[in-house]
C-alpha cells in the first residue's frame, strides 16, 4: 500500500522496433469482459483487427446495478473464451503479438485483478512486454480508433463513473481542467432511471423514454452556478429528479421527467465544456473538442455539445458508438501508443481501484479526500 505509484516506480523502457505494433488488449474494470487486437502503424494509424465484448447486463439486472462480486466471478468464467475469440477473429497467434495491454485501474478492483492477471500470464508465457493501462487513458484515446485524430485536443470524458474535462497533449500527458465533485453524469442517468422504475442499465432506457417527453414541465436545479471553474455536480439533480419520480403517475409524466433530466445533464455538460473551450482556445491554435465515454452515446448530449463546439469554433469528434462504452480496443490502442514510446510495465504492476489521469493535480488539488486507495480524480 505504500508504493509510490504516482512516479510509475518500477516501470521500465523497452524501445519499440519502429514498425507496426500489434497488441492484445484486455478490459475487465466493471461489467464487461472484453478483449481486442489492435495494430498501430508508426504514423499513428490504428486498425482494430478484432473486438469482443461480453456484457454482464443480464447478471446484474435483477439488482438494479453492478454487484462487484458477481462481476468478478463472471470475469473469471469468461476471460479465457473472450480472449480466445479475439485472437481467432484477428486471425493471429500469440507469436504474432508485440505486447499485451490490460486495464490496471481504476475500477472494481476484483474485476481489474482478473483481466490484469490474465494479461500478466500471457506476457510471461509468451515473453511479451506488459503494459498496465489506465482505463481512463483508454477512453481518452478511443477517438483515435475511428479517425486520424491528432494531439492535442480538449476532452470531455463522460461515463458512468467519471466526468472530467482534460487537455490531452499525448499519451501519458494530460491535464485536468475540471471534474465532478460528487456524482458522474452517467451515474445520475442510471440512478434517476432506477428511481423511475426503468430498470438497468438506466441511461439508454431514459433516453428512449425522453423521446416522447416535454421536459419544460419540470424545473430542475442547476448546480454550481456561482463558480467560474469547470467542475461538475450532479448530486442535486439526482436527488431532485428521484423525488419527482415518486410523484409521476402516468407514462407521460415519466417521459416528461426523462426529457427534463436529459436536457439538464446536457446543459451542465455544455456550460462547463464552454468554459473549458474558452480557456483552451487561448493557448492553442488547433481547436478540437472530443467527447468520449458511455454518455457520449446519448444523442441529445452529442447534439448539444456539438452545437456548443461550433459556437466556439471548435471541431467536434466523438468515437464510434461501439467504442464509447467500455471495450478492449481502446485499451489495446493505449497500450500500443505506450509501447511505441518504449514504455512498459513490470510484471508486479498493481490493480488500482483509483487512478487519476492527472495524478499530480489530483494529489495537489484534490476534489475528493485522498484515502488509502489513493487519489480519486
């Protein structure tokens, strides 16, 4: 527990061979068991050779959310078959790989240990370099799976567990501009949907219901209006909407509330992103705004953010929908980009429940108290 993870103690460098890099990626941070093979060329072009995702939605639906013990056990049962299929779909053998990348955190640590342990086993058995990947860094580079997206860019990483604005200058070189001080946007979507009786996962169900709603009926709170920073807060909205859900008597009431919630979340994401764009544009001529993470799949959120970017003169890009939610292709790409720089991990790389992208900022200016598990965001 006393290891100095912030300085990547124990990491070694291993100069890449200079040609194409083919990497197996493994992702088990939450409730998807995923494996992928990605090939990265020296000019930065990424080709996804395979991408396999086993979802545990049916395993957790009865509980209305992810149960960590069930998730970890499912990863143990599925990981071997998922990796086998990813390798078969890619048409490759282990001898044709240049490295193995596995999510090492943040996430449900029981699940993280499964994927990271499997990745270590492959690396040891085949004599391959191991790259322990930050799950959030995977999301940060996921846009580069769908197009030639050049660094630097401004990133809104918005998912079930995270909501951050980051300046992304390159792999391993990212600065936090803002983060949530309580709940993430995706968490608000899911928990409000649960209060409305929409089941799990709640975000997509709420989006579907909102299509027939009129959100103008409900006046939901707006958070942190007096602050001039780029931080987020969704706990007040979550509480207010959950209470209003108890008063809904008809499907139309629920549809109207769903629309109000979706608009409120999109509005806050837009307002904070607008502030970040203003600050980013003062330092950069190349103005690109990237939205990644599971909530980036929400059509209303995408539309509102794209309009905000256009008003600020920013180009807008979001990954293909398949790479917005958790997947292993983004982990493989992050691993390949690190391997391209000669950055590899020791075989004793730890599984981390917490692992901020901008660890120096998280330690120096914590939004959440730093506990024995480390800085949160």
